[in-house]
C-alpha cells in the first residue's frame, strides 16, 4: 500500500489531500435531499466531489451548500446532448459551482451508432467543445466504460478518441473498473499518453466481475497509483454504480482511497 501522495495530486479544501466521491454513487439520496447528502459525505471525510446532476438545485445553491460543508466539486458529468445544445449554460454553472473539469460520462446505444465512424464525428465535436471550455478556463474530459475498447472496423474507439482529439482540449477520466473489465492495462495507457488522465474513477471488481467497495475486490490499485504522476492524476473519485449499503460503501471506499493517496 502506498504511503506517499503523488506530486500531481491536488490538495482539497483547507489543504486536505484529495479523496473524492462521484455522487452518482448516492443518486437515490441526492433525489431525496442534496443538502443532507453533502453533509453526510463531508462527515465521512470526503473533500472533493464530482456531480452527476444538481437534482433541481441552481448552481448558486450548490455552491452555497458546498461552502457550508467545506467541500469542493472539481468535476461534473454532463451528458452529450447537454454539451451539444446548452454549452453556454454548462460553462456558466461550472464557473459558479467551481468545477474545473466537465466530463462527458456515457454514450447511449443510439449515440454510438454503428461502426467506428461515429467516434470520429464525436472526436471532432469534443475538440470544438473542448476549445470553448478552454476559453472559459475549464477542461473537457471523457469517461470510459468497457465498450470503447471493443474493436470496430479494425479500430478501437478509445484509441480513436485519444488520437483524434487535441490532448490540451480533451483529457480522459479513466474508470479503473471498466478498464479492467475490458482487460486493458492502465499502465500501458499512461506510458503511451502521459499526462492525459487527470481524473480517475476508483472502483473495485468482485470475484464474479461485479462491483465491489474499493479495497474489497480483486483490482490491485497500488501499482496503478504508483504511476499517478505519469498519468497526470489530479483527482481520484470513488464510485460504485450499484450498492445495497451506500453508507458502508462510501465509508470503506474512503478509507481505502485515503490509504492509496497517503491520506492518514
């Protein structure tokens, strides 16, 4: 287990080391009460949050709630359709809340289309949106699942997105679970594209291939975190797509991620 914080990692509020949570993990709680959910994650110890919707709250309200709990939200997931049609609003909200990264989280079956061509079109759009975000002082990123690593027409969509987008305009949020699910080596990706992976989803895999709390599954995170500086990691976020015990998940995963980033 690592005990040293990679130099590239950003300190959270009040100098706290970054132990982040993707709030999609608690989406049912967020639907009931955003203020109560933020109070809970702050009490567990998280410093950095990644939003997946504001659940009826304005950006100004979200910023106020974060400030009240001493939290920051360096990233937010924003769907493709919203990026395509409401980018000005996305930028305004991001600047209000304090986001640094705007992350495209997922492609529906319809958005993926057929073959590799849709990914070339997507890359062109990502460059365009990334330029607009960059002009506003924000950074675009793309979050992977496993389907981006399937071969289509002799090419891999993930590699198309890496090669066809400007590295300064579009970064990657590497989901370590889905990367492992696709049998890909994150260390090879870091070596081939250093500095391209400032955001990670730290998510573990159970023996049956399903989701597990960080530190309780079979993904060996230590050698991955040992390459954090090469990857350009700034913000690692705990995430678990489905869990029956949300409180236990965020508590156990917080402790495991804290150890990985050297947060004692």
